[in-house]
């Protein structure tokens, strides 16, 4: 499996260019060490920590079941989850490179985008695919755990502060994806002026996903992520359409309505859920490790985080739209200037064999044509 582009030169081994061109192959080799470790008895136990979910215990109903096949495992979180996140971070890097090489790069070559648009198109393409998969996956989890049919599940305490397999694997995958975004800044040669924006964007997602995971606010975090991801998916989908055809620049009224409604619904769900979370308990002894966060300080922290990220995303959208508007105004003025400079310099008068001739001055790759008068 080779991801290096055809026709590219072979740079020195382990040089900067070599790592950037072949990073997917190198990461795949590292991941294969963990997979091959399952084949040997001495390393199988260590490899399982990286590949499978850890900190699982049999549910109380499964312990009382007569048949072992009826056993169902629930999961806590723990230190071993860091190893699992690391392995799936490698998987995310490989999938990122595969999608970039076989989908986005081919589309770039066909559309012949300038370099300024290529990086923005690649970013929107990657995020669109990720948000779409996450929305479908997260919606399936919400349906299977009756969060849509029984909304009270969202703000009720988790039974014994545990997670199902699909819930934990979803959060592990989300953390792995956003952690993989850090090395991708190096692999994709992100410009220095773009680094602060990217780091803040990645850091906010990691902070809120990890907070919901560690505080056992799994259903609340999942609902808010689905709302956020759906709005972001539409945003990047509009960007892809905008890059493909700039006539979509004027068709943003519907998108603006969807964006505002999505942010308002997210804030509403946050306030309602935090207000009713563990409403039957009056605990004064918070214990984050056990998931007991039913205190005023914890509620204020959750609401503040939710309001902060919504405000940042809204401000970021306004900044991007303002920048595009300024770019559009500049692009409308530049063609007129170019025409004014070249006007009156297309013909040059000369004499040849007693006749007045005019030589058209064309670019170097065209031959000069003579016209006799």
C-alpha cells in the first residue's frame, strides 16, 4: 500500500520531504506492529490493550444470567484508554491519507484549483466526510439507546456510571480523530498564519469531547455533538459547492438560517439538560471519578463551555464570510486594471519594403504576425 504520488522525486530517507510524502506508509507500518503482536503469546496481552476497548465489566443483569452467552459488558474509562486512542489515531491518519489521495487530489486535478483554494478545499472535504460519518453513526447510537424516544435518558444519571460498547467506542474514535489532527498540521504543510485558528478549533473539540467522556455526560455530549456536527457538515458542504462554482456565494440565506437555528437548539438542549441532570439527587459531595457532578459549580462550568464554543464558532463564521466578501470585491476590481494597462500596446508600427506594417505583440509562445497596409 503506497500513498506517494506518482512522478514525485525520491527525497533522502528520513528527510522532511520523505516523511511528508510517505507518512501514511510509515504510520501503517507502526500500526502493523500492534496487529502482528496478536499472533504471539508473549505480546498478545500488550497488543490487545491498544486494539480493543479496556476497563469492561459484566453488567449486573449479565452476572445473574444462567447462560454465559447472555453476558453483556459495560465500560468505565481508565488509563489504558490512552493506548487505545493512540492506535486509532494511527488508523485515522491512514484513512485521512487514503481519502486525500484517492478522492480529493483527483478532484483537485480535474478542477485545477489554484494553490490558495486547494488547502481550503482539502480541509472542507476532509471535515465533510468525517462529519457525515459521525452524524450517521451517532444517530444510530441515539436510536439504539432510546435517547430519541425517551428524551429523559439524556439528563438521567448513567446506571453505575458505565457506558455501552458502542458509546465508548464512539468517544474513543472521536478523541482519536481530533488527536490525529495535530500531526496532520505538519503532514499537510499548514501555513503559519493558519496554525492559531486550527489549534483553537481542534483544542475546543478535544476539550468538550473529553469533558463529556470523563464526566459520564455521554448522552448529553452525543446529542450536542450531533447537532454541532450536522451544522458543521452543512457549512463545509456549502464551502465545497462554493469552491466548485462561485455562483453559490450569493445563496447563503438558507444556510444562515440553518446555522442560527442549530446554535440556538444546541444552547437550549444544554440549558434544559444541565438543569434537569440528576434532578432527583441533592448531592453536595462532587466526585468526578465516579461521575457525580450534580453541584452548581459543575453545572456552571458545563454551560459556560457550551456558550463559549457556540460564540467562537459564530464569530469564526462571520470572519470567514467577511473575508470572502472582501476577496470578491477585490476580484471585481483587478480585471479592469489589467485591461487599462494593456490597452494601446497591441500593435507596433514599422516599415518593410516601403510598406507600413503592424506587428502584433503576443506572448512569447506565439509567433509574431505581420499585417501590411
